[in-house]
C-alpha cells in the first residue's frame, strides 16, 4: 500500500502525555520501516514541523528522516482540491491544512492517510464527505486511518 503520513504521526512519537498512542506510534514506525508499504509525506508536514519549538522540531525532523518517506510537493491542484473540501463542508475552513494533507494524498493516488487526528480526518463523517467530493470530481476514494488501524489492514 501507499501510505501518507501526516504530521500528527511523528508528533505522537514524543507525546509523553499520551503513552498508549506514543507506544502504538513507535510500533507503527518500526513496522512501516520493515514492511512492504511505501511511505509518503509532503512539504506540508515540514511546514507544520517548522512551527514547533526548536528542541521538538529537531526531534520531529529526525523522526521523519528515519521514516525514509517519499516527499510530495504542494501543488496548485492540491490547493484547489483542499479548497473544494472546505467549500463542500468536509473539513472546517480553519483546519484547511488537514484538507490539504488529504488532497495531496488523493491526487498522488495514495491508498491511506495515516493520522491521529480523529476530529477532522480519521472520522467516519469527514471521510464520507471527503469521498463524496472525490466521487463528484471523478477522483479515487481515500481511506483515512490511525496508525493502530493500519496494522489491521
């Protein structure tokens, strides 16, 4: 499978306040480094990481580097699709970056967006709405799962 890793995944490697998710994320990262799946991130992940405090930023960049994920560009087409998701009500306007993560994955033909963001991404109603827009636009549906759920795919 082609998996898109959005920013919450590396963030949870350092989430001492959420030990269960941290442990699952650590196992997920070990699993994907040795498994057959291809990992992808985007320039957006780096933009978001660069907003972190310097000490955390260095750890996050190191973690992303160890994932050995292929980096995808933010394109005008992805920006447009993200705007469409927002306009269609799939993702709230103030969380436009979440829409952009999904748009990048969809337009690059990826299978799954991996995220710990269960409010705006790994949420059955959001996924349904995103895929409704994809269907109208003749785009492939996308799956959005937590790292824990990906183990079971």
